[in-house]
C-alpha cells in the first residue's frame, strides 16, 4: 500500500512539474519570424536616373534665298535627299528699292556666312586630327593588350573613343555643307540688293547636304519672303540623347560617364557616353507641383547603330548615368538598414538572436549600399526589420537570399 501511495505521489509531482513547465513555456517570448539576407561582396554601381529624349545633332533649315513665288513642295518627312537634290523652284519678284541699310545688312550677312564656313572647316580639321590620334591610341592599346600590358577595359575605351571622334568628324563635315549653303544664299542676296544681278530666271532651291527630310515647313505654293523656312533636313543616324536631371545630381556627372538607355521600346539595353553637362540650368515644375532646378545632360550613343535603327528624333527614353562603381564592394541590402540617432544600423543575426550593429555607409545603388565598417562579408542581417524587433531579441530567420 505504501508503494502504491508513493508511486501515486511521484506521478502527481511529475504531472505538476510538466504543467508548470508548459505554463512557463507558454509565457516565454516566442522568437520572431524575420527575413534575412547575407552581406555580400561584389560589383556595386551608383547611377543618376532620368527621362530624356533623342535629338538629331545636325539639322539644317532650308530657307528661301530671295523673295518670290514657290511651287508646291512634294517632298514629305522621311524622304531621303542627296546633296544638290531639287526641293522646289522659286520665281523671283522684283528686287526692293536700293538703300544703304539693305546693302550693309546684306554685306554683313555674307561676311558672317563666310566666317561660319571658315569655322566649320576648322572643326573638320580638328576632327580629322582627333580621328588620327584616336586611331593611333587604339592601335597602341591593341598591341599592349596582346602582351597583357593594359587593363582589360583599355581597348574597349579606345574603341569607343575612336567611334566617338569619327562621329564628330561626320558632324563637322555636315556643318561645312551647311555653311557653304549659307554663303551661297548670302551672296545671292548681296547681288540682288546691290543690283549686280540681272538674272531674273527661276531659282532652283536644292538640298545643301545629304540627309533626310525631318519636317516640311512650307508645303503649299505661294509668295514667300526672303529667308522664309521651307524645310528641315537632318541625319537621323546622328542621334544624341538629351537627359534633364536635378541640378544636385548633375554635379556628380562627368563627361565620358557610361550611360545605359532603357525602356526605349527595344529588347536590348543601349550604351552611350556623356558628352556634355550643360553649364546653365533651368526651372521646371514637377508633376507634384514643385519647382525644380534642372540641367540638360547630352550623351552620344555607342555600339552598333543597327541596334537602335528604329529610334527617331524626339523619342522618349529612360537613361541611367553611372557616377560611381566598384568591383569588390561589401554590400548590404538597402531594406536592412535603418536610422539610428545620427547614423545607420542593421540587425545582425548570431545564432537565434538579433543584435543591433552601427555601420558606416558609403555609396548606394538601386538595391544595395556599400558598407565601410561595422559588419563583414558573410554576416546575415534582418531585412525589413519591424518595430517589434529589439536588440538581443530571439528570432527565427527566414532566408530571403539577397533581398533588396
């Protein structure tokens, strides 16, 4: 009887202890389910993003050389023109009364046109010299690359520079054609104003350059004044990108910066290089009604022109300008960092505990930030930490890869 009674008491004690343990366990704080991601090392890029448009660099407005009656222009946007192709025929009207002011104005326009032609010729000579220099640099880089004497990107940079200066040479030659046409127009005006021209025959208005019709500005037949615009001609293959960005972002952009063109309608990302950050900004009201200071950034396309053959003048594009990049940065997801007093911090996971760690940040990318100190490669951090998470709290990590 005593043994049975002792056994019963022992069983009751065990059951009681189990109940107490269950109660204690029930009231213990449960570990928080948290998403985690590793601190990694790899490439990190900082970009300035913005929306821009394409623009033909070299365009020329064909104007009437003298006042007169023009025939109907039968050309349309998209038509291809060769140098000297007929645009329209103009029947001159009687010249105006001769006066000193008209003669001075005509002479001044002729001098300005000739100066423009000289300037355009100087641009061609400078561009030819740049092409020769770029070709020599490319040849030297290719020779050194064969023996491992240059960094891997040197040849690519030299090839890009050679293509860029070749494009500038084409643009300069286009400018010479435009300038010569301006000289001819100005000389014709001087002849009529001074009375030295006795030719009253029709005037054939011809294309001053090889190009494509962009817009027909005067289509119908009628009487027009001297200098009236008839047509706009340009070279669609000579596209550039005009990107407007905040002035605070523009100060970080440098000429030659790598630029990625995305969301333009094609399947591939296009490559470009910044040519110029305009020195003057302008005011623009944002979609939220806030007045902002903006700056135009001009970039030239790089790579195979066939990849962007469907792009035209005035097309909308999205561009990302690279302002900083590093191949072996220690990276932490942006969603893991949070403000801590005047600095930044993360929750690092050690075992089943999350510990707050103060970190020093460097540059930021789209999804990750550079860590300069406070945490090391291979550590795991909590992403999207909530208000319930505190220093030293028990956690149950859920792997989210490298969530950003």
